[in-house]
C-alpha cells in the first residue's frame, strides 16, 4: 500500500500542483502511519521530502532533499526558463518588503520586456503563467486588496517557494547579479 | 476616489479627509449616516496602511530599475546604439539574445530544491492482457512467451513481427513439403530443387534458412540419395519416444552457396 502511495505522489507531482488528501481517500484513512512510511521511502529511495504545506486541508508537496549538483543542467526545457522568471519575481517581492501590488510587479517585468497583455516569445501567455500557474503551484500567493475597484491583487511568496528556496538564497542571487547590493543590505 | 492622490506621500489629503469626516460626524443623528461614517473610516485606514507601506519601501533604497538593468546584463543583453525597429524587443537599451531566458533559468535552478518530474522510463503497459500467440510446437518458444509478456508494449510488437514472420515462413515451407509428400509419397525432393529460387539469390538463402529450422526441430530430414545429392523429406509424426530421438543421428552440416554456384 505504501508503494502505491509513493507512486501516486510521484505521478501527481509532475505538474507541481500540491496534492490534497481527499483525492486519494482510501489510502489516507490509515493516515499518518502510511503517509509517514511513504515519506520515508521517498526520502530514502528518491531523496525527496514530503512536506505538508497546509495542515488544515492536508495538502502536500514534494521537494528535493539532495544537494544541488554541480555543472550545467543539460535539459533545455520550458521548466528552466519558467524558474528563471519565477526567481526574478520572488526576488522582486522580497526586496520590496515581501508584498507587492500586481501593478508594481508588471511595471517591473515590463522593464525586462515581459508584458501581461502581449504573447511572449518564450513564456507565451505570461499573465496566465504568473497569476494562474505559479499561484496554483503555490510558488506565489495572490490576495485581493480590499475595497479596490477594479480589483487589485497583491503578491507574496507562496508556501512552495518558502520550502524550495529561502530568503537568504534569493538575497544571494540579488547580490550575485549586482555585487553592489550586498553592502546596502547588511 | 482620488485614491492615488491620497497615496501620494507628499499630500495631506488623507488627513484633511479625516478631519472633514470628524466634523461631519457631529451632525449625524441617523444610524444610516453613522454607518456611512464607519465605512469611510475603513477605507481611510486602508489607505493609511498603504501609505505606510510605501513609506517603508522608499526607505529601503531598492532601485528596481537598476535591478532590472542588472538582470538584462546577466542575460547577455547586447546594448547597441543602433535602433532596431523590426523586432518587438526593440525597446531602447539593447537587444536580448534568444537564449537569454535559458541563461537565467540555468542560474535560477541552483536556488530551488525542486523535485525532478517523474517519468516512466520504458513507457506504460497495455492495460489488457496479451493475446495468446499462435504457436507451432516449439518448446523453446513456449518458455520465451512468458518472459515476453513482461516487456512493455512497444518492444513486444517489434519482436512479434520478427518471430511471426519467420515462424510463418517455416510453417509454410513445412506444409509445402508435406503436401508434396502426400501427393507423391515415394519421391523425395531434391534439396536444391526445393530451396533454390531461380530468380532471387537472396530468397534462396532465405529458404535455406527456413529449412534449417525444420531440420533442427526434427520436422524434416535431409539425406543423401544414390547420386550423393541431398534430398529432403518430412519426418513421419510417429510416436517419437525418447528412444527414437536418441538413436537418430543428428549431424551438423554447413552448406555454402555463393552467387556463382547458384547461377
């Protein structure tokens, strides 16, 4: 039963959308023991960590527990490019005090030739990618700003971002892009 | 209304509005008016909170424009003076190479502990059980059949076509031999007459290949006739006990045939 759950989790993780408990009810009734054992298997066999990101609604994600490998990542796929955009967005949010308005975010992305209304050569429908995909994957969290008309949203780091990376790592990235920043923030 | 104006850190509009609301409240004597006042307070406090937030970010000295420039540099932007108007990437400041986002992505991956997406290595299994294949009596093939069922769908198809083609051919040849013998039981066929295709050398070789299977499995035999020429005939399906197969001599013969000989 545990191996079935492990396989289920691995397949479900393909789209990076968090896995909810109720989707596989019959296995999760003997809940904690099986989930714990599945988690151990995932860790020992695959080096993946099963993390609960929502204790109320029992939602899980898989993250990579192995040390990052050296060298160039050979696969040239869309995933890589999306992670680039995501990292930039997360950095921006962080440097702006952990929360930004959507208008501010798009204003910034425009500077990188990324426009919400325009089909992007690499990302296609960018608006959908940011407001839909990244949010569903829990990399970003989008909250409506109350009493705004037309409704505006603010963006913050989502729980997956919190687990898969850290403020410290992101700060390192910002510093790497412009070494100059490091000293301003100490 | 006038939200942007109020948010402007240099304006006191928010304070003025609050003061005005205060004054108005003195004249309130109906519940509905008080409710409006409460509503106003909520909006005002939201604006106040946003103003406070903006104050904070101004003090942080984070220059997003500069950060964006740095990112473009990192992605390998080519800052030429010439203005390109043919491309959408013609915003003043330069020209992004096509692998710009690949470069960025390569760097970004280092910062995320992302689980690799899971894919089956060998493709998936067919959901229905495999259809049992037609077989002629071959013990070897029978045991192989079980192993084959475990192989994934794609591979299985390829193997089948190879084997079946050979099997079918061999079967066909056996039947031809047997039919001939049914019609004319006392005249064995000259081996060469049997296998040679006057029109195709390759086909001749193929025929010899298929006949060799029949010989190997004891379904046909080759012997030399009075003129020392090989003849071929099917073996009788008599109750072949173990005794029989042990006593029958099994010889290995290598036949070579090249194109000249064939002609």
